[in-house]
C-alpha cells in the first residue's frame, strides 16, 4: 500500500505538522515524521483541511449531460478540494425513485474523483403533489438520507408535513428550497431599489422568509429535521436564529456567491449574475457573513449550477438561473470570512466539512485530521492570489460570476481515502 508524507502543513490553520498517510488512512500526525518509501509532499506552511463536503451540488446527469456529468462534476469537486458531494434531484428523469438515485450513486462510484451521495426528490417529478418513494430511496444502495425538490419549493404545507413525518422514521432530513411561488411569479431579481430602477420583476425577501417560518414551525410540530437551502436574506437569518433558540431542529446553508455578490451587479444585465435565490443587498450579505460566523447558518454549500453557454449568453429574461461554484467556493470563503477575520481555518473546516457531513450523514467524511481517520484531505495555498480563469475549469460549464476577478487561495492537493485526485493543482 502506498504512503504519502505531507511535511510542514498547518493542520486546520494551526502550527506546522507532518501528516503520514498509509493506504486509505491517516497513520500519524506529529513533527519530524519520516517513512521509508513514502512520497513526500513539502507543504511549506500550506493549510491542511479535511476533505470538503458539499451538501448542494447539481451534477445534471441523467438528462442534461450538455451542462455537466457526474464525471466532470466530480473532477470539478476534486479541483475545489471536495471529497464528497450531494447531488440534487432535479435531473431528467427526476431522482424520485430508487432506480434513478442508484444510477447516480453508481456513476459516482465509477468516477473515482469524489464520493457522490444522491439527494432524493421529496415529491414525484418535483411537482409538489404527491410524495416520492422516500423509503425506497433510503433503502436502496444509494442509502438516501437527504430529500429536496430544490429548484422548486415544497409549497403545500400538508405535503411538507407528511415529508417531515416520513423521514423522521430513519433520521432523514428535508432540504427546503424556500420560495413561495405566488410571490415570485415573473420575478427576475431581488425586489428593491435596483429592481425598481431597472424595471425588472422583483423577488421579495418575504417569499423566502415566509416559507422558512412555516417550515421551522412544522418541524417543531412533527419533531423532525429541516434544512434550509441557500438562505439569502437578513430576515431569514433572524427566523432561523429564533427557531434555534426554541430548540427546533433546523440547519441552514449559505452559498459563496451570497456571501460576496450583491444585486448592484445586475445593473450590467449580464445573465451570469442571474441566480435563484437572487443576489440580495449589501445589508443581506453582511448579515449572512455574521450568521455564518456565529453558527446561526451552519454550513457553506455551493449550489453548483452548471449551464451550457447558450443558456446564459442571451438576454436577461430568457437566461437560466445559476452559477458554477465548486472550483471557487473555498477562495470566496477565504475572501469573505477568513481574510475579514470572521472565521479561522478551523471554522472553515467546521462549516465546509464537519457540519455538512454531519447533516448529510456522510460516513467517513468530515472527520478530524488525526491518526486512524480516513485520509480525505485537501491542501490549500492560502498565500496565493490570482484571477479566476474559467477556461481552466474542470467543470463542463463556465458560468462563473468571478471571471477575471482576483481571489485568494488555491487548492493544490486533494486526497480521497489516501489516493491523490489533485496534485500541484492538476487532476490525476
């Protein structure tokens, strides 16, 4: 079995240490380590983190392989330091049966670049009318624990209650895309000053906040777990904070782009900034950062949403919503949270590895960097700073809002169970 010695890495941003990988496991962590025949990686003060876990990824396969495949998406994940991703259910066909989630899971097994855990649909066809095969998907080889109609909201309160009751039987979680559909008909961007000036249909914050308020109360009533996808407003933060103070079992995620970008960018009419939920105000961005720092928001999730060129290179109203994010997420978090002093690297490990793995029950991921643990690791050159060049992305799509923008940090190495998937910034 192969051995790798990572020398002089700042484990979770702390003091420099050596980490010895033996096969699929971390064998030893300390100083002055040596191992005969081991490949030596001179970390030179780079930060070593547990492999990142993304609870919200769109891999598009089956059905939209022109945007992404499980193979290209997991290559993008490895490039961004991820060892485990949860694949959303809005594929074609929808992942609402045991057969489809098993297909996605097996494609992940074959890719080899990171583990893929399918998310099952809450309702048949994402139509919000009838519960999907939740139990069958959980009992399948894919062992689904997270269910979401992401892309659409489970807007019917009775259906949402039934879903929460059903998943409680196996400690599953419903991940809600909080968007009251009647309040967002024709919406194109955040409702506010900018939308009024541009004459674009407004997407009010209350459309998100009203669903979150309803669902935390339903979760409390049922005694089940609810997870809020891509939380984006200051008001949503306050509702989640209140719910947690009551002991309600709610978790929430924020995307990197909602930590950095605002609706002012929509003035360019560049569809690369069109996303669901929409980019919000500077006040919302600051509230989200503070909530991630204090733990009100539990995790960072990319909502990696690849689209082919023709779906974005068009007029604003006709453009698809979404941004790719796997390969830039850690850099954006460094820019918005670490370099601002809101989080240290141990906090980043918590929000981007430990907690998402815990929420999704990702066995073997989100584990401490210590002896006896699986060697799922990522090494980050935090001193690097450079422009984002989508031409070098591993993703099949290029719809990034950061093209040409300078961001800090670069993932140089990723290991999945001791096997290097990324070496010196290049996929193996």
